C-alpha cells in the first residue's frame, strides 16, 4: 500500500499533549489502537510536513 492507494477504512485520529510532556498522535481503526508519542520538536517537524503536504495538495487540486 502506498500513499496514493485508496482504502475504504474509517479511523479515529486524536492529537494532544500527554502528562509526560510528549505529543501523542492516537489512531484507532478496526479495533486496532496505535498511540505514537513524540518529543515536542519531533511533533513540530511532523506539523511542518503536514503543512507542506497540504500546500502541495492545494496546488495539484487547482
């Protein structure tokens, strides 16, 4: 499965701080729970990648 492979899967995504000072991205789909914890600097890098991807997607959609 690649980034351009479409799937008909519903998932719940939650993002927030933990009590340990980490940023957690929590994904739940089909009974599978995936908690991913990141240092704040790592989370900022991920946010920058998401923003960059959103900008690129906007250009392709226009």
